[in-house]
C-alpha cells in the first residue's frame, strides 16, 4: 500500500506539475531536483523516464537534453535499456551511487533559480574537455582539400605572417 502512495505522490507532486512547468525552466529545474531526490531514496528511475518523455512530447529538446545530462552527471555510468518493442526505455542504475558533487551543483542551480534551458545549467553539467592539440599536417590537409587550387597562395600568405611572429623559426 505504501508503494502506491509513493507513486500517487510522485504523479501529483512531480510528474503532473512538470508537464505544466515546461514553459518555465526555473520551475522545471526544481521539479527535476525533486525527481532526482526520489530516485536517490527509492532507487526507481521511472520518474526520470516520464520527465524525459513529457519533454519529448512537448518537443522541448533543451529540456530533454537538460534532464539527460543532469541525470548522467548524477548517476555516472547509468545505462539506457530499450524495451523489446523499442517504443519505451528504462534507466538502469543498479550498483551505482549518486555523485554528491553533481547533486550539490543541481541544488545550487535550483537555489539560484537557474533555468534548465539556460547556458549556465548546461555548462554546470557538461564534461570538462581538454583543449585539442593543433596538428599542422591535418590542418594543411583540410585546407588543401577545401581549396586545392589555392595551395601556393596559402603558402605565400603563411610565409608573409612569419616576420610578424616574435618566435625563432
């Protein structure tokens, strides 16, 4: 009996309000926090799947991305499992613990009234990327491929830049 009350409460307190709040990224963020808290306590990811589906149904790609990246940051290594009919899916968190740092970031975003559609939200859950190293040979190959008849002009232009540099060649 307690389980059905939890499901009813989740429907009333998270899922139904989330559907209405998709127009308001700040409210959607606080409801996403409530959904994540539910997952942490109950170990039931159904609520997250339902939020993703609601956002998809509303054609709200930013909300879908925000939910997925936030959940992925909190449950690193969570798996997405498609159903046999390929029409639905579930999220598997068996054996995973929530990332306390990501959860803290989520709570800070909600407290600061950050919209789930905003750049600040996206940046707070995006993985840090290393700057790519410059590979001159690959760069030259791309330039020649893009403008094969301009090779001599490109070389001349690059050589003209050499005196402007203060590094020894």
